[in-house]
C-alpha cells in the first residue's frame, strides 16, 4: 500500500503531458479544443466514484483510485490551459488566481463534507450497530461527489 502513494505523482507525470499535447492539437467544431477532454476525464472520474463503495477487494479499490487519478488528470490539464486560451494577457494572472481559489475551495468543501455527511446521513446508532459494513453516509458522499463532478464539468 505505501507504493500507492506514488500512483498520483507518477500518473500525473505520464498523463498530463500526453493530454496537454493532444489537447493542443485537437479541434472539434462543436466542442472546441479543450472541452472534450474535460468531459472524458469527468465521466471517467465519476464512474470510478460511483463504483468505489462497491469494491469487492482492496486491489479493485486501488485500481479504481488509479483510474480516478487518470480521469482527474485528463480533466485538469486542459482546464489549466483553458484559462490561457480564453483570457487576454492582461487578465491571465487574475484568471489563474481565481482558478486556484476555486480548486482550493472545492478541496476544502470536499474535506468538510466528510464530517457533514456523517452528521446528516449517519447516526450514532448506525455506527454502533455494525462495524464491518460501510456506513450509508459514505455511499452518499461518493455518489454526491460523482454527480457534482460531472455536473460542474457539463455546466
């Protein structure tokens, strides 16, 4: 399992340059240059989030985590370049700051949601009933995360 910590950085080192180079040279008349990669990455990530709570074994969850990381990297690399494509040079630094702000706010909300969902959807009686099963609030957190991921990319 400690090797799993390498999955994110290694995947980012491999996927981001490839997707960045491909998205620079791709053009869709309907979607433009970067949007298909946002959508494919969000779909891949959302499918992984939906499947996570149903992982039958640890190796399956590890594989889903790696695929989720690939999806996130597919969506994030074009997302960074999208700001540079859409803004004039005078607004680039502000655009990148806003992008960092929204990404950071999303991370904070995702981390806070763990405690909020446990409070809203869980209960003390559920925790004391069975220690061997996954609590309902954990299922809800994955499902809500998947829906928010795909809906924000589509918006």
